[in-house]
C-alpha cells in the first residue's frame, strides 16, 4: 500500500456517522473549504448535479422544529422512492447497525418507546448546528442521484479531515414536500438526503459504536 493510500485509508477508518453534536457552530470558512473539496468528485458528463441548501443558526432551528412536527404526524413522502425492502446480507447489516446503536444508548430489545425516541433524533438532526439538504435535477434521474452519492461521501471525508463530524440522513428526505416549501427548493429538483454536521459530542454514548465492513470476498467478484 502506497503512503498516499495509507493516509486515505486512515481517513476512511477514522470517519464515522455522528449521532450527537455539540451546539457551537462551524466557522463559515471551514464549511466553504469542505464544500470546495467535496465538489471535486467525478460526475456523469461532469454535470455536477448536486446543490446543497445549508441551514445554520435560526434557519437550522426552523427546519428542526418543522421536521419534528411533521414526524409526529407521519405521512412520509420522499421525492426518490425508498427501497422496496432489505433481504439477505443487506437486512442483516441493517439490523446489526440498528442494534449496535440501540445497545450504545441503552435501548433494550422490545423497548418500542425507546427505539421511537431514538428514531426521532433523526428529525432533531441529532442536535447538529448545521444541516445541508442535498438535491439533484429531476431530469437526471438515477444518474444524478448516483453522482450525488459521490458528493455525500466526499463531503463526509472532507468534513472529518477538517475536524468536523457529520451524518448523511435519508430519513429527512422522507418529508420532501415540507422541505421544498420551507426552503424554496424548486419542484424540478429531487431532494435526496440531508447531511447534518458540526462538532462531535464525544462523551455521548451514541458516538461510542462503529459499524463493520464486509470482507473483500463478499463484494468483489473477480473475472479473468
């Protein structure tokens, strides 16, 4: 492994999804640096379809309050349909991640009220002082969404390199109509996810667990 790849691998190993943030804001100059780095990912025909609506301060509080109210009422309506289901190893990985989180925060199996409270943290943006709502042109369809996936990965890595914690959140996109109206995001754009970010609360138990990764032979199929 080259020294460059070792450094990149170390960055990947250190990054994790943060589920509890401190309240102090990230300086605008640091956010700008993260965005400029993240936008360097490749995209289909160099379309660069991502747009981010970044909410801070009172605007982040307005989004947080609106999401919490909407989540209490239900009625999920994402722009991009959520998965039809999870099966086989995908279901197992999803369960493993969920139970690791619940164990970390003291939610026991069968505690539906506790798991519901933890789920609501998604709509509280885990207490993050900032959130970025990511959207892509509807006309680009799945390829625009795929390109934006690269942007999400780059954003989280760039943020970690800058000392900033983050978590991509598909759950927030389940209230797409609300976000379109609240943030004046045009209807010809698909809301894909949010990225909540700020400085990690390292003492919070939700930040004490880490997810695992599949072995190479589980996802790499060699031919020739």
